[in-house]
C-alpha cells in the first residue's frame, strides 16, 4: 500500500515513542511511504523552531526520512481545504498515487477521502491493519 504520513504524524513519531512512532515503524516495514518537499521542509522547520533540534540533527533526520520515502509532486487544480498547507498534503498524496493519508489534522480527517485516497487517523489505520 502507498501511504503518505502528514507532517504532524512524522513529528510525533520523531519526538515521542507513542502511537505515531509505532505507526512509522509499521509502515516503513510493510508499506511504501511517500512524502513531499513541502512536508520535509515543514518537518525541518518545526523540529528546529518548535522543538529546539539542532540544524545538524535535523538535517540528519530529514536525510533518513528522505532515504526511506518516495518524493511525490503534484499541484491541485483548485483549493480544497481552508488551509493551503492541507492542500499541499492532498496534492502530494495524489501525486504519489497514494492509497491512504494518515494524519491527526481534523480539517483533513473530516474529508474521510479525497480522489479515492482514504484519510485516516493513526489509531484508525493501525486498527484496520491488525
């Protein structure tokens, strides 16, 4: 299955050993992971500015993510969400022909699906996988 992990899932997986960390490990072994330059840049920015990661550690972390994920590119023809950042997530999933977006973002979760791509919370995804 082709899966796109939203920025909030990647950050949670990196800073804590909870559900999102378990999800990232699970998906890295069993599925094809996709990301975008937008997502990687957002992860980098938040790790440095919000969580105090050093630029060196952040660059290493982004390198590891980049090496384990395919980079998807796409632009939506028109806005879908009120937040343009969320449109970037949808665009990446479409560009990667993903089967699923995993996110904690309520604005995306309320959509449930977009262009045939399921939009699930980490818990809902892991429940379906078990």
